[in-house]
């Protein structure tokens, strides 16, 4: 079960919401137990026996947090923290990266000492392991730092670790934020309930109408034999994938946040008009916010951040972005993706601190903001090529064409290489670009919709749902971040 199956909307979500609020006048503890049980049922339907790993991480970090908090011995506290981090990262490394490391070792050894290959284990990646691992790790780290106290009730913590709307693909929620939502009686209000439904409808429209349709073009472009020396084709493929991954991932987030609102739980926003960013730093303040702030607080700052001079800054930025890239998947293209983003952040920081750049900003701010926007988006969409294409035989010619090396401009070849459904996709891309900036200027189109009167709200939601299912492709594509 996931957010694109009809069972979620017809049976699962209505049942959870109904049970939570039937118990509203009873006890808040029963509401937590309902959400916890249904979260484990959701994870069981999505990932089967991997539910054991979730339970293990939950019990581990619950006990680690308690023992860290009650001890005054620094060494004892540190041992519990290291135990928690080692166990969590060990599980993540085993299930997500072990086969990748074996394959990398085989590649190196076969090209150097000609050693025989080590067989891979074929381990199946548990759904959502990257998200809930980072989430429960932050709980233990915050207690160790003295920032938060442990949860008093195990079931409260278990519900935090397994809350089904954000369990599979985020957003990554901090423990204190979740605790604030469940301290008293769990309840919603008419506006939040309407906002929750709006977010779900909005997410379904983005997923079915936009993401899955542009994916047809992306999948037809980046294949063996495609004319990837055509700069038009590569630019279009990069643009379409940038739109696909944003609409796909933000659609999941919208549905997750909307589902939470229906139950009286507010989850944090994960996106803020990322394709309006005017610098690499600005992009990461707008894209996958829950991950970027997690990496900032638990990796970049502990590595020294901007407090220790140039060498420390370079190490902190590159270390954070390389590990952030690897977090996305067990493949070298994700490492390269993180490396390029690290370089972009360093170059931007260096240039913005030069006296010439500061003077130019003072004299022509609009020109510099426009230039910053164009340069940032050019490189952001270039890195989406690296994110999307794992096959180097396809990636390298795509990158060369993207930056104009040995590239051709052939409109006829471009149109011939695309799938039959062209006009619809062109219209969808234009619709997205206009809507993205209008929504950003309005502070979020989805929030504006939720504030309309009942008739207008119902009409707009009906239009969104109609567009989603009327133009939905025959094959629904799995959410991209389910793989992470």
C-alpha cells in the first residue's frame, strides 16, 4: 500500500481518521495506540518483514535516549550514543550499501590485481529506512546534547518513529516537533481538516498530471541509442526530470502533510519554490528542507561549519554534500551529484565574498539577482542529469551536450525522438513553470485554496482531481523517493 493506491483513500486513511476521533472524548493514549497500530500495519503492507528493523531501531533509540538522559557520567552517555549510532548506521549500511561496496570492490580489484569477484548478497532495500533511521538518530543525538528530554511514554516515541504519513519518504520530523503535537488531546479544526484534504488533492494532481506525464519523456530520452548529442533533447530531458522529481517528491510530501492534518498532526514543510532559487545556498534552503536542515545540524556544524577557517569549511561542505549524495542511493552517480553540489556551494561562497562581487551587487542588484538565478538553475538542472542517469555510457554524452561540447541543434531529430504524446507534455511543462512561480508569489497556492469559501474550495478541488485522473497516464510510476 502507498499513496497512489485507491485502498489508501477508500479504506485505510478514513478508518484511521475515524478511529482517532471516535476516541477523542475517551483518552489521548488510545488515540496514540490507534495511530501506532495503523502505522505498523501500513509499513507491513508496504515492506513486509522489514517491520522488524523499524521495531529494532525504535526499541534501541528509546533505551539509548533514556540511559543517556539519566546518566551523569560523560563516558556512559557517550557509549550509549555511539552504540545507538553504530547500530542504526550498521543496519543502514548493511541493507542499503553492502552490495554497492561489494560491487565497487569487485570493480577495483578486477581492474588492478585481477582478483576473483565476491558474490553480492542481493539484499532487498527496506522501504523508508533512510528516513526513519535519520529521524530516530536525531532523537538520541538531541538528548545527548541536552537539547531535548526523552519521551516519557514508549508508545508516544514508537508512534513518532513510525507515524505512517511520513514514514516511507519523509519529511524527516524532529522529536520535539512531534511531541508538541501529541502532548494533549489530539484534535483538528475545520480549517486544518479542509487544508488536509486540499493538500491530498493537490499532491495527487502533481503526481498524476505532472510528474507521471513528464516521466514518459524522461524515460524515452535517456536510453541507449537516443541521440544524446542533440542539445535540445538533453536540455528537455533535464528540464522534464527536474519537474518530475520535484512534483513527484513534493506530491508525496503534500499527501503526507495533508494526511497528518486530518488526524491533528502537523508535519513540517519540505519545499519552498526551489526553482526560484537565486544561488546554490538558496536552493538548499528551499529543496528537501527537512534533510538539508538535518545535514546542517548533525553533520555540517559538527564538522566545523564556517567557524574554523577555509580548510574546515571546505571539509564540512564537501563531507556533508558527499554523504548527502550517498544518502540518496547506493550508486556513484549520487556521490558525484553530491560532489558537484558541494563545489557549487563553495564557488558561490568564494565569489560572493569577493569585493568585486559585493560592489557589483550594490550597483546592479537586479542584474545580479537575475544572473544568479539563471546560473543557479542551469547547474541545478545539470545535476539532475547526474541524479537520473546511472549508466555512464548515457551520462557522459548527456553532460557534454548539456554544456555544449560536441553538441548539435536539430529540431526535427528532437521531435522525432520524443514519445507521441508531445503537445500535452509541452502544455504540462508550461503549466508547471507558470504555476510554480505564481504559487511562490502567493505564499503557496494550496494554502490559498484552503482559505476559499466552501463553494469555491469544492470547485477548485474538483477541478484538481478531475485533471489528475483525466490526464493520468496508463501506468502509474512509483514515487521516486521510495528507493531511498
